[in-house]
């Protein structure tokens, strides 16, 4: 991966983390912050990662959720909020779909490791 592409993805990741704090994560707000069109952002992310823009943003959120679960300090409801979800049930369904196990199962696997 080119140095510029890594820097670009790092900037996108930083924006997603900021948005998670404000509980409003989507491509449109990332685009605005980067001064890009929605189509331009999606195309660039797809070109670099092979993932759609929305899928890439979701990957960042789920990675953060896994980090928080691995720490074992937070309730799942709190982790959902930290990842930009208003509804813990929606978060849990998304986590299971993306990671392959429920957040509680992931938490248990981290404790046993």
C-alpha cells in the first residue's frame, strides 16, 4: 500500500473515531470533513481496501468494539454507545453479523484467552 493511501485511511479512521463520540457515523460527514464528494470517497476507499465506504466504516467501528470488549471494563450497552450506536440490540446484531459471534461470546473468548 502506498504511503499516501495509508495516510488517507488513517485520516478516515480518525474521523470515524471522532464521529463515534458524537454518535453519528456515516460517509457523508466523513466526506464533508475531507472536502470530498461522497462518490469520490467511496471510490477511493474501494480502490485502496476493496471494501465499500460503508463497509469500511463499519469495519473500523467493529474493530473498536472488539478492542473495548477485550479490555473487559465496559458493559455491552456502554460499548454500543461508544461505537456510535443508540441501541445495544442493533449493535449486538451487527457485531454478530460482522464478527461471527455475539458480543458476550467475544467477551468470554477474551477472558478465557
